[in-house]
C-alpha cells in the first residue's frame, strides 16, 4: 500500500460519507406529518346548505356567499345536495342533515310532500331551524323559519313588464313551465300574469312540460304548432330555456321572438350572451347565501327572534341581451 | 504509549459503535414507521367499527321486533354499547379536513341510538306502526352511517394522500440509504484498516531496514521510528545498541592507531641506530686516531689542523652518544659550531656563517642531532655547488610559548615538490636515500623525529623560492609535552 492509495481511499470515503449523510437526512427527517388531530376552536355552529343543483354557477355563488359569511362569523358550513335535480338524493341529504343534528339547515325549497314531511315533522322534532333559499316553500307547508331570496312574484312582474316594453301591447306569449309546479314557479307565473292580464291585446298560453330535454322539445314543438303566430316565450323555469331555444332555433330564426328567462340555470347566461335570449332576471346568489347564513346564526344566537316569516328579499335586476358584455 | 493491542481494541470498538449506531437508527426509524402505520390503520378500523356496530344494532333491533325476548333485548343493548364505544373512538379522529363530517357522523350515531330506543319504546307500548316507522328510520340511518363512513374514508384518503406518498418515497429513500451506507462503511473500514495496518507495519519495516543496514556494517545511520507502540520501544533499544557498538568500534580504531604510531616511532629509532652503527665501525679507534692526529698536528705546529681534527672527533662523539635521547638546545648549538668549524675549513671563504642566538632560550629540549642535519643540508645545497659559496644564517629567538629557530641560506632555493617530499611522510618513504650526509641522518628523518617528539605537526616549516634561498623554521615548544618522549627514551 502506498500513499496515493490512502489518499484516494480517503477521498472516496469522504464523498460516500457525504452522500450517506444526505441520504440519512432525507430518510430520518420526519417525513410528511400526520395531519394533526388537534381539536382547534370548534366552529360555533354547524350549518348545511342543501341544493338540488350542485355545481351550477348559480348555486356555486350561493355556496360561496354562505361560506364567506360562515367563516366570518366562526361557524362552519358545508354544501350538500344532489346533481341535476335528483330529488331522491336531495331528500336523503336533507334527512341525513337532520339526523346529523346540524345546528341549521339552509335549503333550496322543494315543493313536494316528502320535503314538507321532512321539514315540518322531522326537523321540527329535532328542533333544527330550516331556512329556504332561492326557491321558497310556503311557511305553512314547511315550517321554515324564513325565506331568503328573490321575490319571485316581483320577478315575474318585471319580466312581463319588460316583455310589454319590447313587444308592445299586442301579441301571443307562451309561458313554459315545469310540470312539478313548484311554489317559486307558481309565484313567477302569477307575477307575469298579474301584469299581462291587464293588457287586453296580449294573449298568454301556459305550457307545462317535464324537465327532460326530449319532453321540452316536444312541448315546444307542440305549442308552436298550435300557436304559429307566437311572439314571445318566457321560460318560467330557467332549466327549460336551453332546450326550448334550441327547438325554436331549429324551426325558424330565433331573433324575431322575444324570449325571456331567469338566471338560476347554468345555460341561461350563455344563451343571453349569444343573443338567443332577449333578457333574463338576474338574482343575487351570493347575497342569498350570505344573508341566509347571517339570519340563521342570528336566530341561533337568539338575536333576531323570530325571523320575518315573509322572507328576506334579495335584489333582482332585469338583464337584457343588449347589456350583455 | 499506546500498545498495538489498544489499537486493535480501538478498531473493534469503532466498528461496534458504527454497528450500534446503525442499529439504533434503523430501529428508531422502524418504530416510527410502525407507529404511523398503526395510527392510520386504527383510524380506518375505528370508522369501520362504527359501521359494523350500527349494522349489528339494527339487526339486533329487527330480531327483537320479531321476537321480544330478553336475550334479543340484551343484544340490542350490547349493540348500542358498542356503538357508543365506537363513537368515542371516532371522536379522536377529528382533524381540520373532516371536522364537519365527523361531527355529523357522531350525531348520526346518536340519532341511531335514539331511534332505536324510540322503536323499542313504541314496541313496549304496543304501538306497532310507530315502532315500524322508527325501525325503518333506524335502518335508513344505519345506511347513512355506512355511506358516511365511506365518505369519511374517502376524505381520509385525500387528506392523507401526501402522507402516504411520503411514506412510499421514504421507503425508497431508505433503500438508497442502505446502499450508500453499505458502501461508505465498507470504504471507511478499508481506510481504517489501511491506516491501522500501516501504523503497525511501517515501524516494523523501518526497523527491518535499520537491522539490514547494521548487518551490513553501517553503524552511522540513526534508527528512527516515529510511532507510539512497542515497536518504537524496540527501535529505541536498537538505537542504543547501535550507538554503543559504534562507540566501541571507534575506541578500538583509536587504540589501533595509537599502536601503529608507536610502532612507527620504534622503527624510526631502529633505523637511526642502524645508520649510526653503520657509521661507527670502531668509534674508539676512530676517536683515538683522530686524537692522535690532532696531537701530532699540534706538535708539528699545525694548530689549525689540530683544532679541526678535535672538532671532527667531538662531532663524531656527540653523534654517537646523543642520538636516542633529548638534549638541550645549548648542546645542539655547540655541536653545530663544531660542525661549522669543520665546514669552514673545507670551504674557507665561500662559506659565510652568521649566528644570532638568544642565550636565554638555550634550555629547551629537543631530540639530538636536529640542527646539524638541517644546516648540513643547507651547506650541501646552498654552498657546495656554488663557486662564490653562500651565507648561512642561524637565529634563535623567543617567540611566546615557543622558541623560534631559523636556518636560512641564500642558495638557489628548493623546488616546491622537494619541500613537499620532505614534509610529507608518504613521499618521503619513496625517496628513501639521503644524499651525502655525514651523520647518515637526512632532513626527512629530522622532520619525523621532531614531529614524533613533540606530538604535533607544525614544529617545522620550510619556505623557499627559486633564487631567494631557503628558510627552515623550527617552532620548538618551551614546555614540551611529557610522556611520549619519556617512553621513547626508555625504550632507547
């Protein structure tokens, strides 16, 4: 053995030692920590927002508004619900929420017996306050504490007024609605009728359809066959608008018709931008979520008792295609 | 002094230490990973337990509804108890991600228990329809619990996703680490062993080398071993031995030299004696004859011849008597004068002799017949060959602790090689013969005897240059070193 061998050996050792230490550091540095099970400050109230239309722009905004308000006031909120108006799933979620004994439920109103049964009997049995949001169900049927959302009757009036302004005082108007006849839809129709009835030159026709694409198309065809001289359409249920407009477009130009709807469907806003809708009623979903959470917390804290059973109305605006960006 | 044994122990201890360190580290790591796995598994098991307990409770409730026995009721109670226990366990699983879901989950469990109670209560009150309703509700809740369990597990997977990946990454890292560790330990051990073996073998090697040199007879190389174990001790002893041997050898050499010198001295004396014996075939006859001749010359009125003959006789007598013992400078000078008498008779005006003698210095001792051969040499070379003769200057002067005796002539001078021949012993041996000396004692013989007598080399010096004559200078110590000369004298 000679000196060079010793030196080379030494260098190799040093390099290996360094690499080993680096490797050891990687191995023994405590890897990803287990998420702490620290019970941080418990949220004051556990709230649930339940909707039938998860992940639509409208309800995302509601949820965002609610979340912001809940975070601000130190409560927690979760958004549950069903997709595509799956009522069965929706009701199940509602029942789970009640069984889970959350502190408050903010729910999209559903005007069915099952819904009323759950809210009136089960929720009341557990003493869980229920707020309806966006779509109302009458107090008498649901024992809801209050309603937060648009004044649907007024929304109907506004749309009718706009129609008259655009179309004039003579013409045929077709109202297309969901055959489930939910409360909020009835209110809208009432509002529209309220205005149009007073104008003798306007003839209104109300068409009902199940909320499925084929049925809507069929209904649209049917009504257009029966009333070829139609001047205007109002999709009372925003979810109908897309299929309806498409069918109208297939038969003739969309432009000559006055078509109106509401904003609580993912399609209507894009239809408006394309100019296929002449106007929609724009509501304030964030405000609904925010106000809903705020009110229910106030009620839970006993600050505002009782809540105004007539409801807290949020802002609505008429948005015309001309204004569209 | 660290012994070799200690070195071996150190190596072994180092290896042991490394092993132990690795073992501890790996054990620690294993333990940690195990704990993590346990925690994760327990989370899943706890959640699953809730589902199982809820299903069991509902089954027990159904059985109880079908046949209301005490046994079945006990089963229901047992199910409820299990449910409560599971609920407590689940409570600990709370984290930021599943906070809400977990709260709902636990409340669902509560609802299930309450509904079960309600169903049993209605049953005991014989309100079958209510009881059935409650039971179906309980079934639904149990179903919800199962679903919620799945949701929670799903959340769990999402929450722990990074963690699981981390574990997988770490295990691959561990594999790499193992390989690196193996490599570095191997090389470290190699290095350590290399260093260790070197620390043992290098001194041994050096020692071997030194022993080899010694065996070849080189005693002047120092044995140097820089280590701190037994080998260095050995080396030190070895070095001491070398020094001792070296000293002994030197001593022997010195003694041999001394012996040699003595021998030479003796030989020289013998030679001188032999030469003088050769020239004194019958000294008494010669003296008597010379004396008779001297008287006869005197009676015949040739006083000068008479004196000359007396000088020759005196010189001869001195020559025979005084060769082997020291004499004073005074005697030497006296003999020198007699000799000069004789030579003056021979060369008359051609020989000019000038003497400048400091009488106070005449007491110093010197070997007999020292000056005469030198002066004779001068006469032979500086006076005899020249038609006009030459001058010989003789001076004795005090020069500190020595007496300076100068004999100079104004002859043709001596060649450098000749001077060297006279002063240098080896050259002298080759030259051998002495040319025409009356006493048979040559210049070189004088030089050697002087050197041996005083034990030093610088007693005589010769200066000469061509045409400027020759000057021989003797520097005779006033107090001469005793001993050597006495010995020599005794032997004579």
